């Protein structure tokens, strides 16, 4: 059993503690087993007798612990408050009203019972007049009941978590015996920002995101920012260089005046009074100066594309002249001396040039070999060097315009990274780019925690990083794999027509999962533990033995400790026998051939531990162990960082399989989080006030449908892969498993939604209904199911904080997506499984519409896509069916009003849900798109045919019949 564990998850030797100096350096040996970390002795790791010297405040005399009974300890109120803060937990559970939760669970139970009785009644009362209609409806209703159940059950235990950043500051940044100067003892954070296309993801948006990260309220020396440019664009590179230059005045300005938010575009665009609450006399003058500097910065960034093109044209013209002269010289030589030399090229390549007069090693504007999007070299450029250890608050900035005296003007390290790409390699899209950043950052900064953000998601709350660290540094924080923040969006239309905010998912589903094993990873705004990304198990994880019989879900089994992994033993634990048997080759098989990367793993594990306090002291690190500065970057580290982002580095390793972001799925985020939960890790959901991060979302109908299609396709891929939660291991909790099962199953609901949306027209055209007659029992069951759903919605709104309108928008788009994107995703998933056809997706554009005067101009943009065919067909069919059935019933000798009422009710239910889609087809008022004329023509033809049919019925004696 032990052998099996070590073969799947590599065991690494644990750090040992000796009584060295607190600033002793970590070893750099390539032999991973010989790594030792030196930290000072503490009461937790020093076996010697403990003697505490206490000094009497009045007399100055000293006493040993043997005389404690005779000693009176006097502590000032400030010290008492500090000790109280240090001992306080960093996080707490904010309980939801027990009455609301009790009612919520009772309603769930009532609806389950009502669904069971309803389905039993439906099976028992067959409609003999239209068996096919009855059978289709019953099958759909069974599936709807099942899909609702697996979506609702994981919501049984919603919780809210709150953080205490003051307690965090008292514990890690206040003077204490182990840290007399009060220097920050917080762990490092590496922030990853990803971009791939400078056209769809404007560099100005990315630059604002970078500026918001560089100015967060977190120790400067503990923060590093990495930008992954998967397109290798010179435009992005030079925009980031401009951002690094502007940061030298923007970041100190934010620190001095404590402005929020720290994204300059958002800050200067605030509609509220910017001077409210500001007491510094120089704020107005400095704000004007910085705003003017930002406007100039925007002009430079927006003009970069033009300046790069002009520069490249100038250099290319010179190169062409040189090539022509070289050819002429060659021709003269051949004619005069008859010398056989290779003929030089007449036309020079259309290169893209950097400002220093050298070729850009990335993608050129005119692509060619070794300089295209899928074929270019590795690029790493440190745009802002690692800051010095001590604060730099003695100088001003911007000449005499800005006064930064007393303000720390240091900036975090900022690195531009573009991994190598070659045509013969599979680069695995965003997941591959993230794994390249993990390796490069491990060598350059090796922060024990990693925060990833999309290029359009900026830091809205400057202390959000501290909120996330509270979960990691709290008691048992070493069992936390990641902290997920909710995604909040700007630029959404007030009515949120297409449910772009996804508030039901972020404020109901994820908040409910927080009460089980933690929220899913949703792609951005997530703070990871680096060792969890490396594929290690959580510490001291109980493992159940094989059951001797009975249901393992219902009866507790005997438990045993799992074999120690990277964090499973005390920091001072050293197993000499294991050291001797340590398999370096196994480690390198997982992480690759870089000895620097392998050596960094143990350092990240040690630095990511909570402090040794209380009962968790055996797993914690000593206080004050992270107060020393880090070493400056050298040429060897930079060379190794370039090496680990090469395209061949992952060959024959576990990267993308059990290490790092997982490959093989469009939704690599969900799969990566699932793998961690499957190992037994815990995650947390951190909702802050104000929002931690804000970003942009597509408000256009077409872009929104394509976004949903990408997510649904990833879910179908998960269902048909080994990442299906049905076959997951025992460490995944039951309700957490149900939620992951729902992730893989929900796109298949589209088959039944589509069928159910066509049932009302079939019913109205045929004159039959899903039941033989509107029996009172049927109506009672239907009313109970509907009212219980409404009651659940009201209670969910109550404990989640969303509005009823947001809940209803989510219901509407659930039907729209189910009849369009989800169904296509299922078809694509089957094609991939059966025929092996890979599906490619384009990036969602982050740019706004052409009308700059209208904030929501993009909302009215109409772009035709085949995803609209089925919803449009459903709308037309249901409208025509209602008109047809109404006319037939009116002119019928024996009108079947019950069938008309039943069919019309369900048709109207479909049309009400489809209203946002129909409104999206209309476009802006006064700007009617062509599709509306087509739609109007189809309806007019249908009505005309209906009129002809009615006239024929009148000629036949008033009996309405279809001719």
C-alpha cells in the first residue's frame, strides 16, 4: 500500500530544524534529499527545558519560572490588546439565520415528495389518446426532477465566511520577541495574469490590471507579478513597459492617499466626488498631476501599434536597401571574377523591430518561420527588478510635482513571460501557459501562494490579498488548497438581460459548496497553495480502510493515517531511512530535469505553513522565519527560468497530468480544482466588501452564447473523461461529488429542454394534451411544485443576498442556453469521443462597441450565429401554434377548451423564458436588424396560411378542419 502511494504521489523529504541563525539561507543543492532549512529554536522544536525570564516593571529584578508564584506580571492595555489580537482566529463562520435554513430544507423535502407523487401519478394515468405525447413528457419530467435534485442537494449547507485582517496584521506584522522590528512575516504571493491576443484583449485593459496589482496593500518584497503573453506580441510587451514606467508615480500615489480602486481607468472614471474624505492638503494638486500623467500614458499605449508599424517599416526599408546593395555587389563579383557564391536574397523579411534596433524574438506583424503565433522563442524580461529589503521612503517623485517623502516608493517585481512555441508541440492553451508561469516563478521568486487573474479582471479591493491569506494562515490552513473569490463584472446593462453576472452560481451554488468541501475553481480570482498545484496530498489526511461490509456512505469506517506527503509531518521530522531511499528520479519524472525547480518545492512548502501556534504547532513554521529578504536574481536563475518555459520541458513529465493545471479540457479550471478536492484538500469561498476583483463580461447575445458553449463543451468533456466525479476516490465528500457530477451532466438536460419546448406546439397542433384532462390532482401537484420552487427562490434570495430579478434572469437564460449552446456542446462532445474531432474556440473579445457615447453599445450589436436557429424556431412555432389552436377551438363544433388552456399555458411559459432572446434579436430601438424582417415575414406567411385555412372551413359549413 505504501509503495502504491509513493509511486503516484512523490514523497519528498521534510525540512529539518537546527539552531542556526534566523537569516540562514536555504541550501541550493540539486540533491533534493539533502535540503535543510535553518530556523531558530522555539518552544515547539527545542527539546531543552524551557525557562522564561520575567522582569518586574517597577524594580527591574528578574525571576525564573520556578518563582512564578511570587511574580506579578503587569501588561499594558496596548500589549494586552495585541496579545488578544494575535490569539484570535483569522477567519470565522458568519451563520445564516437558522429559521431560514430550516425552512429552506423543509421546502426542499416538500418539493421532493411532491415530485415523487406527481411522477407516480403521471405514470399511472396514461393519456391513451396521445400516448406519444404522454411518453415524451413523462421522460422529460423524470429527467428534470433528477437534474433539479442533483443541483439542489449540494445547497443544503450554505455558509458565509469572514476574515479578520487586523488579527492577521497583529500576528504577522507587529513587533514580538521573535520579530522585534515588526517586519512582515507574511508569505510571498506570485500573481499570474494571462493574455493571448492583443487585438481581442486590448493592452490598455491589461496594463490597468497590472497597475492595480502592483499597488495592492501587501508587503512589496513579498509580491511578484508575472504576465503571460501567449501571443508573443511586441505591442503587449511595450505596453507593459509603459505600465511599469507609469507605476513609479501611480503606486506611491495610491499608498500615500489610500485611493480605491487602484485601477487608474476605474478610479479616474468614478462618478462620485473624488475629494470626499481626503484631508491631505496636497491631494488635489497631486491627483491632477497623476491624472494628466495617466492621460499621456493612455495616448502612448494607444499609439503603440502605429509607432511599432512605422518603426518596423523604417528598419525594413533600410534592410531592403542593404539586401539590394548586397545583391548588386554579388552580381558584379560574379560577372567580373566568375566567382561562384550563393545568391543573396533580394527581399529582406518583413520583421518587427524593437526600439533598440533589434528583431523582436516573438510574433511578427507579418508572420514568418520562427516568428508566428505558434512558432517563436522563449521570452522573459524583468520589467521591474525585485525590490530591496528595506523601505525606500526618502525620495520624491515626478520632480517637484509629487512629494513622496515618508512613502514607500518600492515596486513589486514585474516580469513579462512568453513561453516558447513550436509547430510540432501541443501547447495546451491557457493551462500550458499557466504551468509555464508556475515553473518560471518557482525559480525567480517561489512565492508559496499563487493568485491567477484574467487580463480584464483587476484588483478592486486593495486588501483582498490579505483576506485570502487569512484562510491560508489560520489554524489548519495548511489543508487549504485554494481560496476562490467571486467574479464581479462591470459594464453589464442594468437589467442584466442575459444573466451575465451569474449571481445564482457565484452567490448561491459556490456559497453552498463552501459549507461542504469548498467551492469549485472557476478560472480567475483564485489564490492557490503552490504545493497543492504540485499534486501533493494535504497533511494528516485520514484515509478510510476497506469496508468490511455494508454501505460506506452510511456507516463510519475505521480510519488510519495516510503516508506522509509534503506537508504531512512536523517541520522538524526527519526519517533517516526515507532519506536514504529517496528517489530523485521519481521527483524529476514529475517536475522535470531542472534541479532549481525541484529544490524550490520544499522551500515553498515550508514558507506556506501557518505559524506554529497552539495545537497546530507541530505542523507550523516558527514565527519570524520569513522576515529576511530574498536573494537578487542572477544570470543562472534567469537562464534556468528560460529553460523551464521551453516547449520540450514537459516531455515525459507529469505536468498537466498530476502536476499543475490539468490538460485535456476546455474547462481546465474545473478539472484542476476537482483533482485537488479528490485528493482531500479543502477550499474556501471569500466574499469581501467591497468586491475583491472586478472584470468585464460579454453583454452581446452572440458572444454570451459562445461563452456558454465553451463552458458546456468543457463539462461534456469532463463527463466522458476520467475526471467524472462518479468514479472519483473516497476522499471526495458525498455532496461535493454530487455537485461535480452535476457539472458534467447539466449540458445533457438540453436534450429534454428542447423536447419539452416543442411539446406545446405539438399539443396545440394535434389538439391533444400531455394528460387526458385537467384532473384536479394534476393541478394540485403542479401548483405544489411551482409554489415550492417560488418559496425556495425567495429563501435563496434571502440567504444569498441576490435579487429576485437576478434569480429570474438566470432561469430565463437557463432555457435559452439549453435550447442553443448546451445542445451543440453535447453534439461536439459526442463527436470528440466517437470521431476524435477536436473543437477549437476563439477568445471572447474584451473590447467595447463602436459607439463610445453609449456605455452599453455592445448590448445592441447583432451578430448572426447558428446557435440562434433553434431558439428562433421555438419562438415562431409556439406563437403560430397558439394562434392556430385558438382559431380551431373557436370554430370547432365541440371545442376542447381544456386542451387549449393546457397547451397555451406551457407555450406561454416557453415564450416568457425566451423573451430576452427575442429582445436581443430586435437590437437597438430605431436600428432594426435584417433578421427581424425575416422573422416578421415568416410570421406573416404563417398567419396568411392560417387565414386561408379558416376561410376554407367557413365554406365547408363552419366546421374548422385542416386542409
